[in-house]
């Protein structure tokens, strides 16, 4: 399926979600805020939405990929979007023509992880795979076909690698995760990336990964993680997702070789250490070259930020108030859930940047003081980065000694120290939020409650579908038409270009 059709297909999912949201908003205490986009950050957004719902805030979010999310924002079908890819020039031009405002707000940091499912030559599950940028590039360029390839063996001299076929898993939808991986490989493995990009006619920012030989294409981060973790079809597969998806499946992500020559995992601490070297543009978008070359032995090179996209005008102040209140919660108390979910909390300087952006949303309440009491973000309270599901081994997993890392200071730039042996204990997560600042409470969902919520959603969707009469079906058709119509000229241009070749 070509990219434009992938976006159109995602429109059907969002249309259905909007119908369900309208059903719920009739019973909500306030307006429902709708959003769509990145699956990289969806684990965190879903948790923060659940926290907000307990206090009567209704927020609907559909993980359809960064590309589709931006398109829905451009044409006004959602109140906010989430994306790791900034707006492209044609998208900016389209918004200017209709006077659609936008701004970027960082919501959480995280590591793009290489997820794999592999047994060694003796049949034991591998959980300490090491990969360099060059090897990762060869894998996702389709140049490596077996797990005992010389490049993988060179990265893993202590592993008895099997001759099992290697199956790359790529995203079928427009993805910020694909863009993150592509940017890293373009800078750190240019000898492989250059010919690959030329062969498949791709350029940065990459949204749709080319259909390389032997690859399995799946939709969404959840789809990729579920495929790789599947004991039947996932053996021998390898893909790329935000680290939280790996930890959700009780698996271990690959350790990536950094600029110091060490292999580091995407723990909360390692991500934060790497991001000390990120630079931000005036609009808060990120430049990650310094992260790729971070000198610390435990710096994770595939670390980055995720962004919410919100309006600065043209939104009902009642909706703006709900959206702003939720974002304040995310920046403060919500960040205490970042590490347990597989992410890393925002440092104080970015929290302040978020507060400045929140003030530009119509209807926004006053932002709290940047103090531990008013904004209990762990990097502000002095609790460091907290414990993550990946706490513990951080570098050189195949060495004879195990290294772990801790940080000192307030977590916003403390110097990492390394000690030998043991594991870094996970910090406890407080069950209460920040009622003084935003009136919300933290309620971390267990795996059972997440599954129950999912099952309830499927049941509700089925009941609405069965009960829907002509007006609802007509509304769905109109909404899909509104979303898909702007894409038709793009489809025609794409066909014309192919015919001209």
C-alpha cells in the first residue's frame, strides 16, 4: 500500500474513534479533547489519559502514526497531535493558507529500542544482544539475512549465534519511530545508509520505511512489538520501538554501541545522560547530533524527545482549558510515571518551556511554580530519574563485570557514576499526583487493568456499531470523506509520477 493510502486507511480508524468520543462526551463533565498521532509515545499518553479521566477530564487519543496524526491536525479533525516528525514544508504551507496555528511541546523523553526475539545455537533465549550502528543499518537495509552474519558476530564475540534466518520488522504506516531510526543511521552509518537511500529514493525525514527484502511490515508500535514477541512467528525477528513496548513484553532491548565504544541500553538514566547533549531550536524541535556522539560510557545514542502539537488560537477556550490542564499534569506529576513506563522525565528547563507554551493556549489556567511541591516532576523534587523496567545493566552486557549507573543531583544534569556489580533499585512511584497544581491523581494501570480497559473498548465499539442507525453511519462517511478528500490529489500526483518513470 502506498503512503497516501495508508493515511487514508488510518482515517477510517480515527473517524470511528471520533464517533465513540462523541458518544462519551455527552456524559462527560466537560468537553472532550481529541488527538491522534505517534505510537512511540502512546504508552505514556494512554496512562496520562487514564489519570485525567479519574478527575473528569475526557481526552481521546488514537495512535495512528505521526504522519497521519499531523495530517488530521492540519485539516482540523483533532484538537492536538503527537509526532516525532515536525511539520513538513507542504504541511506548513497548507496550515498557513487556512490560518491554522500550531506549536510544539515536548512531553517526555525516551529511547528508540531495537527489539528482537532470538535463541542462541543451544536453544537458550538471548537477552544480551549488542549492536553497532553499522550493523543496525545493514539489518534494516536488508543486507543481513542470517543471525550468524559476520557483522553481528563481530558485535557479539561471546554469543553462540545461530544460522537462523533474520527477519526485519518495519512499520507499514508513517512513523516518527522510523524517522528517528533513519536519522540516527544516516549520521552514524552513512556508508550503508547512503546507497540504501539512493536505491529506494528516500530522504530525511523518512516517514515510510521502504519495503526491503524479507521484511514483515506491521502497523503501529504495538503491532511491531506484538509480532516480535509472538513465540510462534516472532522467533528470529528484529524491529524498532520505544523501549516501553519491549519492557511491556518482559523482553530485553539490544544494547547499542555509543561513541565511547560501550554498549548501552535504553534505561531512563542512560536516555537522560544522552539527551544532555541535545540542542533545541527556537520552536523547541530537537537536534540530536550531540546525542549520537555523547561521550559518556552509559549514554544511550538513540535517545530523543516526543512532542505534542497544540493550537495557539482557534480553539474553544473551554477545550483549551482541558487541554492545558492535562499538559500541566503531564509536565509535572505525570513525569513520575515516565521511568516505570519505559521513558525518561523532562528536565526543569523543558518543563519551564512547556509552561510558556501552555500560556499560549486559549483558556489555559495559570501554570504552577517550578517547585517540588507545586510541580512534583522527579527531576525537580530531587528524586532523580526514578526506576524503569530497564534499570540495572546499562553497558557492556557481555563483559565479565556488570556495570550499573546512578546519578547525583536533581536529575537534570547530574554526573553519572559507575559502580561494579549489583542492580540499580527502582524508585517507588507515589500513588498521588499534584492536586494543588492541577487537581489530578496518578493511577498507574496494571497489566490486568489495561487489558480490561481494552476489552471494554472493543465491546463498546461493537455495541455502538450494532446500534448505530443511518445518522451515525452518515456522519462516519462524511468524516472519512473530509479526511480522505485532501489526499486524493496527492494520490493522483503519486500515480502520475510512477507513470512518468
